[in-house]
């Protein structure tokens, strides 16, 4: 039974956010990836289009999320369903770090508006 301890999680940082990866093939997952995201105050991540569906649950804080052109304020306890092919931008306009839990299928890729493709190591 694979158990991933906090000390075994792998940390990645990109666009001002911190991703703490728990479930990946490296830790024994065969189909899903899961990570904790930490979005500091003032962070505004660039819009990106995702190749796989993601489920994002906000554990604490607040975020402004733009999903396919619609912007909503998301609060602790809210869950977003981000469908494959959707374009997502996340901003933390508050003074508190927002903490998320995200799950997706292995193989997730993201494409920025300029065509740059990102293969996030925390999701593969």
C-alpha cells in the first residue's frame, strides 16, 4: 500500500505558485496525479489551456478564477471542475495564501497563450 508522507512529497515552483506533488507514477499512482497548490498573495498565474480534466478544491483562502472567459470568486470549500480543453487563469488578490488540492489524470499538459507547452512534473 503506497503511503506518501509529507516529507516524501516533491515541491515545484512556477509562476509564483508552489506545487507539492503527492500522487504521481514515482509514488505509485497509475492513473491519477494529485497535489497541493499554494498561491501566495498577489500571485496572478498566466492563462493556460489544459489537456485533461482537473478537479480543484480550495482548502483555504480565496481566488479569482477565470475559466473560459468567465471570472468568479472562489472561496474555501468550493470545488472547480475544469474540463479538458478549458482555458484557466488564477489570481490571488487577497493578503492570505490560498491552498488548493488538485486531482487530474496522468499526462496533463498546459498551453500558454503564446503557444508554449508546459508538462508539469507534478502531474506526470
